[in-house]
């Protein structure tokens, strides 16, 4: 039986970092080295003050504190970590392609391929290679092809072990997962051994009945399917939110009533300004692209609608602000509370806030942003990435401030875009008093109580009511 002593993980991001920290904490006899080509990121993971690690996740710094320098290491020396490892996790990013065939839809597998070639070049002993990044179905085949044809004659087993952690709850999701999915070549003895080696690692803290083993293709496709279903629920309830606004129904009441049907269940039915994050959009586009490439146009269209609905929801929210402010926001100061794609994370990838801000900037608004965890440079980088206007213009028309009150003072309108808990407890009377009148408050997360805000004097709008 294969016993793993050394693990290497390529990619110290939102997935690789927390996952490896938890494996290291739970398996003290295994050495875990997380490598990344980004020197700054690795330096931050190694920062003496554990609160400075580059990823904010509740509970993560405690886990890192316990395991770091005991059996958890962060390094930029990718070659030597690969060389030493029996098992290599690939957790690099797979963004949507921005060029060439499949532009705007297919996953860009450039980094995955680079990793495979590097593993093939360096390895002198047999390795188990684990796909942790979310990949289109059948990527393992390409990985195996590269490894087998460019390597030094060593043997590789490829496993798929998709990550189901959600940001903001990553540590809990890793500690007590609903299930762990491990795909491998169950038809061969070597394949089964590799699967079992990974099962043994997770069995350190997860009951065996939650460790699901499947063939590689099912595992890859299950991850895309899970995210597509979750995103579909959000788009479904968001579609209903618009209908609620027209009919006098309240989307929260509808959501509660529907969610109490045990066949449907209460989760992922919270209406919002639109889903964000690094996975939903990318994975659905991926699914659409794969379906199209097999000629399954109806399947592709079906899933694409989930994304179109989400784009519509973001635009609709921004348009509501403009329309309510007497059809012009030109030169008006608008405060955005929250920039992260959801609470308890500093991740901003695909955050609805980016698109709302962009829409309002196109309408010539002045934007002031407060987010408790997102860094100023990140906000400007997100806006620059859209290429809607020059970086100088973004810097002159968007201000990022350190307190919510600085953002809201003298503003015409406030929009809540992330459901940070602290926004519930702000001194809303003070905010109202310091705003221009009439003072408008737009709640993109259904976070605030309509009655109390209206009692203060706000002109209040919440999604779906
Ligand atoms: C990524 C994918 O986006 C997601 O689909 C997958 O499920 C897990 O991996 P995440 O960890 O959130 O998610 O990405 P990110 O925070 O960008 O981390 C990836 C890291 O890989 C970056 O730090 C990057 O520097 C590193 N990297 C990338 C390498 O070390 N080598 C490379 O060749 C490319
Ligand atoms: C998601 C999946 O949940 C996780 O299993 C997968 O591995 C990666 O993708 P994540 O992107 O971290 O995780 O966040 P998630 O909590 O799923 O939220 C995604 C987006 O949907 C957020 O913008 C969130 O605010 C939004 N959302 C979620 C809603 O608008 N309404 C809901 O009811 C739930």
C-alpha cells in the first residue's frame, strides 16, 4: 500500500493555501510544501505575523500557526518540492480564455500544461498527480499524455479531487465537508492504489462514508455540475425577484415558502445583486463551451441562460439607481459599501460590485468605496481590468476610504453590495444625517430592514420588494 510522506501543492491561492494548511494540520506525519511562482504571495504566507497571510478566511491563521514550519512549508522552489513529493496537487488558476478559440468561454489551461511539463521534467520517482483546480471534463487525459510523453520514464497516476470549499467558510468546509470526491483509474491496480493513498489522507479526519470514489471523468464533471446547479438556483430566485417587484410579492417570503419544501430546501435561494466569485461564471461558461463543442446546442443554451440572467441582475440594479436618482447620476457622489463578492472574504473576482461601479462610472457618477477587507490597489486593478476607461480616470473618479462614514458623507446615494455583518450595525441615523437629501439607500443583498430605514427617512430600495 502506498503511504504518502511528502506532498507538494503547486498554487498557493484561495484553494491551495487553505486546503494544504488543513491537510498539514490533520496529518502531522506528512510534509506538505506549497509552492507558487508569485514570490510576494509566498513571502506573505511565511510572514512572521500569521495575521498577514495573503488570504483572509475565518479560522485559517490559527491552522497555519499550528502547522507552519512543523510540517507545512511555503516556498518558491517549485522544482525541489516536486522532486521530493510522492503526491503533487495542481491548484493553479484556470481563468476563462481571453483570446483565440473559445475566447470568453473555455478555460485557459495554459498554467495546467506548464505545471505538467515542469513535473515531467523534474520527476525522477513515481508520482501521483492530483487535479485540484476545476477543470473541464477529460483534462486528466491531456495531463497524462504530457506526463507520459515528456517525462523521464517514471510512472504517473492522475487523480481528480475537486474542491467544494466556499470562500469565507473554507476552513469549516475543509474540516467538515459534506463529501470529498476522488476520481481515479479504478480499473487498474495502480489506479486503485493511488485513489486509496488519497483516501487515507482524508480519512485522518473525515468519516469514510463521506469519501466518494468515482472514475476521473465523473469527478471532473461533478464539480462543474454542482456549481452550475448552485448558480442556477441563485439565477432562478433572482429572476423571481424582478417579478416580485412588479407584482407586490416579496422575494424573501417567496424564497422562504419555496425553500420549506423539503425537496427544494432553503439554501442558495437568497436573492442578490448577482452571484460573483471565481467559480460560478467560469464553470458554467466551461460547461457551455464543452456542450457546444459536442454539438449539444440546446444544452449549451440552457446553461448559458443562468449567466445571462446574472448579468441582467447586475445591470438591473445599477439601472435602478440611475432611474431613481431622477435619471441622472452625472457628477453625483455614490457610496458603495462592500466590494468583495461575498462577506468574510477579501476575494473580489467577478464581484457584482465591479459591474455596478462600472455602470455608474459610465453614467459619470463619482464613486466612493468602503470594504472592510479588500485593499485599495485591488479595487483599482478590478476596474482597470475591464478596460472601460483609463487607469488615471479610474483613480480620479473612484475613491477608496477606510471607514463607511467617510464613504457615505455628502453622498446622494448608498448601495450595499456585500453582506458584511458590520453593515447591519452601522449608525444609519448618522449616515442619513450626513447625506444629501433626498437620501437614497439601495440594498443589493437584502441585508437591511426596510421599516427601520424608511423610519429614519431613507428612500429605500431592496432587491425583490
Ligand atoms: C484556482 C482556480 O481558479 C479554481 O478553478 C480551482 O478550483 C482552484 O485553483 P484559486 O486558488 O482561488 O483557484 O486561484 P488563485 O488564488 O489565483 O491561486 C492560484 C495560484 O497559482 C496563484 O497564486 C498563482 O501565482 C499560482 N500559479 C499559477 C503558479 O504557481 N504557477 C503557475 O504556473 C500558475
Ligand atoms: C462556490 C461553491 O459554493 C463551492 O462549492 C465551489 O467549490 C466554489 O464555488 P464560492 O464561490 O466561494 O463557492 O461562494 P458561494 O458561497 O457559493 O457564493 C457564490 C456567489 O453566489 C456569491 O457572490 C454569493 O453572494 C452568491 N449567492 C449565494 C447569492 O447571491 N445567493 C445565495 O443564496 C447564495
